[in-house]
C-alpha cells in the first residue's frame, strides 16, 4: 500500500526510522523506487538532513528521460543514470556507436549526482561489458560495479583508476562509431576501442612534453610533444588509461 506522505504521522514514523538507520552507522542510502514518492517530500523532509549527516544518497529513478532524472537531482539526491545506461546498452556492442556516449546522461551534465552503472538487479549488461566498465571508471559519475568478481584484476584496476585518476572536467578528444577518447582535467586520458584491430589516433592533451603511462598495462609509455599532442594506440577490443607517471 502507498504511504500517505501528506500525513504528519507518516512523516514522523519515517523520520524516526531514518534517524535509527543513521545511528546504526550506514555510509549512505539508496532510495528504492524514488519516483513513486512525492518530490517535495525528498526535498523538504529527507535530503537536507541526510546531507547534514554527511551521507551519500541516490534515488532509483527508472527513466531514460534526462530532464526527468535531473528533476530528482534538484531535490538534493543523486540518481541512477538510466539515460547513460540506455546509451551504454545500445552502443557497447558490435555495430554500436561510441560517439553517442560523448557527454551522455546525467553524468555528462552533473557527474557528482549521477550513479552510473553497466548493469544492476533490474537490467543486464551490454555485449562488450568490460569496455563499458572501463568507460564508467573514467567517465564522470559515481560508478557502481555490480555483479563482479572481487578477485578480477581488470575490474580492481579500473576501480583503482576511478579512485585515483578519474577527476576533473571531461573533454572529448576523439570519437567515432568504434572509438572514444577523452581526458579528465590534467589527470587522465582514457581511450576505448570496439574494433577487432588496433587503432591509432592523434589527439590533443593537457600535458606538454610529458611521458604518459598506461595504468591499464595495455600499451607502452608515450610522450606528448611540445604542443601537447600525442599518438594514442588502443588494442583490439581494448582500452588505455594514460596519465603522467606518479
């Protein structure tokens, strides 16, 4: 049955439960089926307190409509970025168009408030699942790694890259149907290739005369020239995550 959020009694009971869970020490909250709860309730009675407690929270808003998703961000929560997910699902496959991912989703507009994902308990992964995980590890957003092997070295490497390197403004450097290359501030250059063969692209970077190391371990180090340009090689059905040596 629906809860009547207009009722002070209902709001009081929900508030007591929220305080109880906060006192148990949770790091954050996932608001299930958030779009079925009035937005005024989130913005007026829940999220100001959750933010005051320093909790991360995101709402499950099952919609690919970007403006609709952003309307929930306006209440003070992050949201499940289904707009990005549908683009990932449709394009991380043979015959897909990776150029469509440039600036896609809530993450492309407001990264800190986008919970990005490749799959979850409701929806499955795309055909090129690992490449999609590489993408969300480098792209803006707060990525969720769902149904992964905790001993998978490639996944753990991507989590490390996300935590350590993937910060700063997103700038696309190259895109076509099979390849996307972008930078995150002056911290990371990511390149993803869906072709069954090596690709090479010459792109501008934020670094001048700088040795870049591929922290995914897929290619040798490369050096930018005195104008910040570099030749990026990306392996077949693979990716690179390049940054200055740490």
